[in-house]
């Protein structure tokens, strides 16, 4: 028709041809384009829709969501739908009855017709679901199913919301503590007031903690917070069980507030406890039922128990024999008038020592009715034991000195007669060896008596000013030979050691005795260490010793790596004749001799030992300020100035005063053999009678201790009546012990036992002209 229109208007064949060609080309283009678009449209019609975006969207929903088509096929569903319901179908298979299934089908038909349908509640396995169905899609070809659980708010849940919300904070401001506890006994939530008292902070997270661990109940039923310990004030508890629909449940609501009556009654008690806590005395409070309310740290320390292990009753602290007495006394003081008193008890851990338990009745201090007091007497007990030990040692020392005195008289006679017999039986005689054996054994016995005198501090010392390192050096060579090859000797000296005043020979004896004991304690060998060092007053203070006075000392320490000394024997080692060695291997006088020498030198000795770890002896000698002479030099001078042997014969007249017949007889015979004229007397009074009778003597040889009148009293009387008489005292006691009684000018001293030669030398020296 377009060509016909062109021919009628123009009648131009050329224009008609051009128009025809253009229409043909346009038609071809349209045909090609249509053929290209048709396959794409067909492809779109056959490919399934993309549900990924829809799935992502419905997955965000907290309900079960699914999409179905008109044929009832399930096209898309989220994870909750797959988890809650069986099978992938719409409407979902809830495992319900025919009536509920019909409700779901009806809701689907209603949604296709009206666009939306709802079901208020479909119950499956105790859970209610609200069902919503909606028609959707560009052509309304889909149904959207949404099933959401119906949350019924229980009483427990409401309580949790209230306590943890504004209501709980309001209760806290009013002083009410609230907490909800689950059936398992764990805290669900609490308000700030409860958290503050239970954990110490309003913001503390105590959820899921055991409620029973935060509260405690005493024997009387009072409730306290565990964290507040012994100073806790009681709280009043309101218990509200939480149940759903009237069913019994274990969940509960606890409301607590301070027990006003308890706080008022215990106000005085709290102040008293705070005061007692700061006192160094061991004090405790007990209620009217005899139970502990409070005990300060000093009380716990004296009682020997830990703070968290204090028993409920005071009677539980003592031995069973004293339990009834403590309980009766506490009950009497708790129910009677205010009074106080002491009873002697023995604690369980200290059953060997009785201590005083002070008891006083209290009034007006709340539940506290009795105040108990225990004194820490450990130091006092320690001092008592030390004093008892010192007293025992002193008594044993006095006994040892008396025994040594009597024994020396006997030995003097034995040794003297042996000397007299040896004068008649020269070497080669058949009796010479026997007499010599008697004399040798008598000298051994005399050595034992000297050790007894050393222990009793009654021996005669010749003190010098010396240095401890010099003494150790002098004795080291001898000590190495005594120790043997299996024991190694280590000597160490520190600088700055002050000089001491002591007898070098006796000090060497101390080192040798300690070294020999150490050797015997190391049968398989070991190390013996000898150390010397200075000790300042500050060092003494740091030791906190109750025995060692503060001052400057020179310390001599002897330690070994031997078997050690048992604890029960450590306090007995300085006693005479006490030994742990086998029979025949020790007299038990070695350490007692050491003790006596150290004490007589003004020093102190301490022993420390442990089984398997060795023994250590520390000797503290006070330092001496003055001229210091070395021990070796002193010995050299003494050797250089030693007098030559002199003739012992004499022709003087001597008065011999001695109460022991044996000693008097042997001394008389010894002096007569030396050429002296000797007269005898049995005591001081008889000796004075000789002077009254007009007799005069060149020398008086007298015993010190005698019955009736002793030697010093006789000497004073003679010098008062007859001038300056020369006197030679002899005694089985040591000169140091008799110094007070023989404190006379121009007197000489001869210790017993003595030989014939020794008494002759002593008389010769006493008759020499006095030096002015």
C-alpha cells in the first residue's frame, strides 16, 4: 500500500523502485532481529529462578520461613525450618492431628484467595507456633510461610528481668539485696547490692557461681556472707520459690537485708574484736554456749592452729584430760557474774608444758560472754630450760670438783709411795716395772681428775694475750697427725680478729678435743673445718641470743661433715661421762673439758648438729685490748728463760699441816729424804699450837681445806701474831677456785697430786729469798 500511494502521487517509476528497495531492506532487518531475540526469550522461560538472595534474606529471620508455589512444592526454606520440622513440604508436616492439618491447608487456600492468613497457635511437642501465610511474587505465584515460637514469659524469667533491671537497682538503693538462683543452685542474676556484699564490687560478675559458696550459716542458723569472714554481720533472708503454672520448681528468689537486731547487739562485740586484733596478747571471745566467736592472731599462734582451722570449742585445743575442766570453767564464767581467773592447761601440740589459760566473764558485748587469754611463753620456757641446764651443769661441776679433790688426795699418796719405792728399786730390779706401771696408771687417773677440774672450771689457768690464728697454727701440725689420712683439715682465717686472753695450752686442748671428736664422727673420712673471724656487737644483736651478751668477740668455729648428733642428745653432750661412742672408746670428758675451759676463759660455746649433716661448734671469746704477743714467741721466751735444774737438798725446818694421813705421811717422808726437818699437824688448830708452844719454822706446808680450821685461816692468824711467815699451800682443788680464800701475800701453791720431785721443787722455790 505504501508503493501504491507513491505511484498515485508521483507516477515516477524511479522513485517507486527506490521506495520498494527500502521497504524490502527494513523488512529483512526486522526479521533478523526477531530471530535473534526469540532464542534468548525461550532460554529465559526454561531456566529456574535464582533463590539465593531470597534464602539469604529469610535466614536472618529468627522464625522458621519457607516459600512454596501453587503446586505446593517447597522452593526455599531457612535453616530453622529444616531443623524444627520433618520433611520439605508446604504446609510443613508438624505431626499433628487431622484437624490441625486442615487448619494449615485452609490457611494456605485463604492466602491464595485473600493474600494473607494467620493461625494463633499450633502446638507441637509442647511448643506453640504462630503461623503466618502470605501470597507474594511478581505474579502472585508464591506463598510465604512463617512459623514463630510463642514465647510464654515464666515467673522465673520475670524474676530474672526484675532483679537484673531497674527494679533490682531500686531495691539495692533501698538496702535490699536480691538474687535469683536456678534449680541447680547457681546464680542467674543479682542486683548491685548483693554483688557488693558477696564479691566486694557492685559490677562483679557472679552469674553462674554457686550461691551456697557465697553464703554461710552458723550453728545457730544465722546467715552471713562468706567473704566478710569473722567480722561478718548477720543478714535476714527471704526465700521465694519460683514455679510455672503452679508446678513445683527448684528455682528461687532470695531477698536479703541486714539483720538490724543482730547489728545492734553485736556493735560492742565488733569494736572489741577490732581492739583485740591489734593487741600482741593471745585473746579470744566465746559465746554463752561455749563456742568461739573470735580469736586474734596471737591466740592462734600460741594455740598452734591456723586461722581457718579454729575448732568450735576451747576444749578442743587442750589434751583430753583438761577438756572437761576448760568446758566447765567457760560455762560457769559465761552464766555467772563478771569475774576472772586462771587455770593450768596443756595444749594438744604442747602436752609436755602446762600454760595458764586466763578466763574472764563479759557483759554488754552482744553474743560474746567470755574472754580467753593465752600467753606466748615459748621464750620463757626456752629460758627456763637454759637456766635449768646451766644449774644442772653447775651442780655437776661442783660434784666433779669435790670428787676430783678427794681423788687427788688418794693419787698423791699412790704416786708419792711409788716414787719412794722407785728410790729403793732402781731400773733392772724385779719390782721396778710393776712399780712403774702403778705410777703410770696413777698419772692417767690424775689426767682424768684434771679433766674433771676443767669441766668444773676449777683448774689453774695461765692466761696470756694471744691471737686465735696463732693458736690454730701451733696445733694444726699435731691435729693433722691425729686426724689421719682419711680426714682433710681446712683452716680459714678472716682479717680483723681481735686478741683474746686465754691459756694457750688449754685452748690448744680445746681444739684437739673437738678435732678428735670430729674424727670419730667421720669413720669413712670427711672434712674438718676450723675458722676464725671477728664478731661485732651488731652481729651479736642480729643473732638475738638470750645467752651471748652484746660485745666484740673472736669466733673459733670447728665443724665436720660427720654423722651428726641426735636432737635428743644435743643438750647432754657437755655433761661429764656422757658419750655416744662404743664402750672403751671414750670417757665422756672430752666435751665437758672443752666446756669448762671455754667458760673459765670467759667465753661461750654453742653446738649445732643434724643427723647426716655434721656438727658445728662455735666458741665466742671476748676480745682483749692491749699488747699482743704471739703464742710461739711466748713459748720461745719461756723456753729461753727456763731455769737450770737445781739441787733439791735443804736443811730448813718445815711444819707440815695435812688432815689426810696418807698424804701427810708421804709428804713427810719425801721432805725428810731431801734433808729437811719436818714436824706435822692434823689441822690448823694443831699447827697454831706448835707456835704457841714456842716453836718456829722456816716454812709452813699446809693443805687448804681442812676440818676445824683450814689453812688460810691458820695462815692469817700466824701472820697476825708472829709476823710474815712463809707459806706453801697444797690442795686437790684448783688455785683459781681457792683464790678468794688464799688471797694472801707471799704464798705459794702446789696442786695435787704431786710427786716427790714436785714437792721438793715447790719447797725449794718457797724457801728462796723474796724479791723486793
